[in-house]
C-alpha cells in the first residue's frame, strides 16, 4: 500500500528528490571518495518509522541545484553508500532508507571526485522521545488523554459533539467512533439548532491537561474511515500568544481526501492559514488507500513545518509558524459544514490509531 503514496509530489516550492517508501535502497559503493575534513552542511535523521522505511535529509552549505549527492552509512571505520539523490535550489536532498534509529549517516556531494560531506548523525544522537502511547492497555490512558469540549454544541458544531463512550482501546488501537446521536443528545442539540441533516456523536482526546511541548516531530500510525460527511484529524493546538493550530492530517473521506493545514492568529487578530489537500491526492481517487494504516507526521521547527505521509513529503512551509507550546489532539466526528454529505446508513464509522509519538531535539 505504501507504493500508492509514491505518486504524491512534494508541495509547490520544494523540489527535493526522494525515493518512494518501500523502495529499499541497497548499498551502491563500499569505496567512497575522499572528502574534505571540514563539514560542508548539516544532516537531519527523521526519527519516524514509516513502515520499515526512514527519511534522512541533508542540506549543503553551498547549494548546487541538480548536483548528485550520496547518502553514506557508517560500517565500522568505513562508509558505505546506501542511497543517492540530487540537490534542490536550497542545497537540500532527502533520502529514503531502511529505518534504523542507531545507524550513523553522512551525505557527500558530489558522489565521486573531489567531495564534501555534511556532518554525520543518527536519529538516536539527535532526538529524544518525550511522549508515546502505544495503546497497549484495555482503556484510554486518562493520565495522558483527557476530554475536550465533550457534550458541547457550539459554533461550527451545533449538530455534532463528542462523548466519552465514543472512544475506547481495542486490540492495541485507540478506536474513535462516529454514529447517529442518541435521542437525548439529539434533543439537546435541537434545542439550539434545526439540525436538518441530523445530529451525530463523535470522539476526541487531548493532552491539554497533561503534556505540552514546543518544536519537535509528531507522528502517528492511523487507519481512517472512508465514509463521507466526517471530519477527523491528528493535530496540535495552542492557546498561547504566538501559538497556532497545526493540522498534521485532516481526513474528509474517500472522494474528498486528506489535507495538511496550519492556522496562526496574528497580534492584530488576523489569521494566517497555509496548506490544503495534499498534492496528487491519492486518498481522493483510490478507495483502497483507506483500507490500510498510514504513518503521518510533522516536523515543527522555529522556522518551518514539514509534513509527510508514509515518508513522502506533502507540504513544507515557513509561513505562520507557531512559536508557543502546543498540546496533542485526536478527533473523529463531524462539523456542520460536512453534514450534508453524511450518510447515516454508513454508521457507525470507526477510525483507528495504532500509536502516537513525539520526539524533541536533544
């Protein structure tokens, strides 16, 4: 299934060349060229396992668009070339490799002849895991996750709310359910709004009361429901000054697809939003995409966001970056603007979360 996402293109403005996840690189050279002793760039090893594949990104100090670059893995005292690519206009190149958090890498450009190398690094030397839930218990861990606006009908959700009985842990997954509201809940909603398309129950969990962080990598392995009329997401929220909302992945079902989106409220009250449906939106056109789990992530730094789905970059932006601590949110339900597409005959509908992890730089 990972091969389906090989068709996803890097978002406009990012011309990084990378192999498709699942195309496992093989060593191409065990006799790398001599390189300068001075580091000529930096290397970031993404700490996420995208289903046996990982991502390593190099940035060379002197950009040379189109120049070949090689990723080398250290083996004892030697360096072995395991992947290659070409620099973009920023001197950046991303490589796909088998996931190994202990492996040490460097990038060399050009791949032969007089060469320069980036710093060397491994995921273990760059990152530390600061949050993880593998959902291995029998109930939702209330020390980590708490409700968020349960049983409220307000704003864009006058006809849809969330309730504790719509979330559970089963077989190593957080299970989020959407269904037609119970009569009592429907009556509560209709006391406020007409709700001509019906009233629906959904689920949400949040770390608002337990875990906040600033900058890092967030990833989750999830399987989304394909049913229309529903709105699910893995996202980050901040209510602090200079904060914002980071929608790591929003799902709207088959034929609508998924998107990356960010929002930030500026001091003058205006909102800066970036992103949208992912390029070459495979989830919109391929029903089979919804039958599999997918690893979604965002790398959040002071300067940019980098979004990936199954290791393929889907959006990169340096606009409207949140500069405040945020907390994790996982939601599955609906919003009033989605309800015209809702089909009660499809319900109950479920979305599954296998794990959620956060890493921050050491």
